[in-house]
C-alpha cells in the first residue's frame, strides 16, 4: 500500500503514533564539532527534538601534529558528558554514536574513543567510505530524486559519492577537509587543484562523471550557501534544496577575498565559528567545479546523521515519499478531522487529470495541509497557510514546489485568485495559477462538506465541455445553496469555466 492509497478513518493514535516512531539520539564526533541531535516522530521523516553542537575542533591540529590536541579532547569529552545526561533525561530509546575523520586519522584517536566509551558510549568509528555512504543516504532521504555526485566537506575529509536511481554507488574519501586545505594552498596558487587531481587518481575517483548535479553537504558549504542567499537577496531563507549555478563559488570566493572584517561580522545568517574556514571551503568548491564541471549545485540539509537513520529503515518505509509523510503527519495533527486531506485530494482530482505527476504530488501535499489554518484569526488564515507551506520543514521539495503549496493554501484560506507577491520569484506563473485552482477547489470542498466524510461520498466534482459540474446524490441535495454557488463561481473564474450543480 502506498501513501496515496492509505485508507481513511484511521484513529489519531494510529496516525500520529505507532511502531514506526522512535526517539533516537545521534552523537556525531566530527573534526569541527561534537554534536547531539535527538530525533522523534515518524522514522521516515523524524523531526528534531533537540540539537546542540560544541565546536571542539578535534581535527584542528591533526594536519600539523597528527594528533588531537589535549584541549580539544577535553572539550569533546565535556560535551559527551553533558550529552549523556541529556539523553537520560529525554528518555531516548536508541543512541547511535559515530566518529569520523579527525578521530579516524589521529594518532591518539583510539585513546579518545576509549575515554568516550568510559562515559557509557559505544563509539562506532566510520571509515571514509562508510562516512560517505551514510551522508549519501542522508541526501537521498531528503532529496529522493537526487542524481549526480554528493560532496560532503568536513573538517578532516571530503567524501565524494555517486548517487542515482534511489541508490548509492562509488564512494571516495579524500584527506581534503577544511582544516587541511589552508596548508595545501600555501604551497602555491594551483596546489589545491593539483592535489585534488592527484588524490582522485590515487583513490579511484577519476571516473566520476562530469556535467551532472553536485550536491553540497557539510557545515562550511552550507555557510557558503547562506552567504550566497544574502548577497543575491534570495527571498526564501531555507537551505535545503537551495540551488546555485556553477559560476557562484568563484564569485563567492572573490567576495570573501575582498571583504573586510566588518562585512563578515555583518552576516547574521553565517555562524561566526564558520567564518574562518569559509575561504578554504570556497577554494575547495571552486576546484571541484573546475574539475567535475557540474551542471548545477544543490544544497542538502540532510547528511550523515539522517543517513544513519535512513540506512536502518525497512524498504517499505525507505520508499515512502518524505514530503507526503511529513504533510500527512502535520495535517492530521493540526486539522479538525484526521484523514480528511486524503478525501479532499480524491474529490478534487477529476478537475486536474491533466496535471503531470510532479504537480499531482504537490497538489496532494496541499490537500493534506488543507486544514492547518483553521485555528488562526480569520483575517490572517491566508497568510497562515502561505507561511506554513513556504517555511515548513518539508523534505523532498524544491523552492518552486514550496511556492505552489503556499499559493494553494493561500487561495484555500481566502486569499483569492491572485498570485501572492512573495511567490512570484520562486515559481513559474503557470504553476502558481494552477495552484490557485487547487486551492479554490479545496475551499469549495471544505465549504460543501464541513470537513465531514459523508458529504464527499455523496457528491462528485467533474468537468464536461468547459463546465465544472458538482453532482449531489438526492440525500445530499440540501447541501446546495448560495454559499456553494459562490465558491463554484470563483473556481470557475480561475479555471475559465462555467459551473453547474446537478442535485
């Protein structure tokens, strides 16, 4: 059974809690930071209950000394001790603790793990390939349709992994983390590009394809993307699925090299801890663009930690559409009637049979969220719907698709049949106009049914010869009236169609 086929009438307990929910903590001992993330909710799209990082800098001295510095060790262990107590207090059911490049490469890495184990953690040391594959699975958990190369830039290493058709392919791990790039660059202007080429050749990455999308993972590259958003005035401050053209890294590098300290301190969206490494991260990305010639650059907010969870999923959960899972959970939690979003989707579908599959998917997500604004002040429900769809934590959705969901909910909650100004820069007008039609059809459905199931079973919506036809079974004929006519007229106007009530 797919999500599209889920039966209606399930209880709230079944819908919002069940066997596929698990409170899980992941501790990621990286080269830059030691981080605790506690996840809860549905395993396919777990939400973050708690997120904290300590910039321990375990990898800061490795390029120079080959060892983790004593101060970094103490910071890391203090973080783990705090995390241990938090995990206990939060009643976490499962703990996954992993260490990556810094601990893997350090001469005293085994000593650090032994001391971490004494705090009650079972630290799993990831090989470079395991680290890359986990990050790639994280990418696929948030962008299932990803096709190309994933790059995960950490403090100690760079993982490059081939992804496509929902799976993970060739993976290489290169000792080119942010902490190591500066030393290489000091050898000469072309030193980083040359070293990158050498390592690709030595480690079997020569055959990574060119002219395919390149997916960016890692805090330093995400900070670069935030910088690009600010410089370009991008209207949607959400990193996941943010796209850059291949010429942008060179432009960002040029900006960083010319920027004054005051310019850098005036970047509220970029962590001050990331600022020193931004030029090196930009140089690395420029070298990759020059070597691999990607068709575009796409940021993923999902990476190693999400991949560790995704790898554990049984196939029937891994194959679920993350957008629809998330939208259904939110819709059922905030709506008046559990399961009503699926009923709405089926009821309005005959009007939109010409929609391509990717539009039909977004339409279904909008239907699942069709009741999220009912508690809001009536004067602000349209704004509530727009904001909820546009800024929600939705995986597997592009900026244009977010905009279409927002436009549909804006129209559904009384925003009318005009394109919302905030959305014009994010999606093509024909997509937004179609989304308005979805929203007005949802609005009609809500008015007709009052959110109840039976009126939808006793009625149908269709299109014949340019006329929208609302058919009511005899026992539901009393539902017709002026209120329904008004909603039909508005929908017909948006679709360039007349309307008829057959009761």
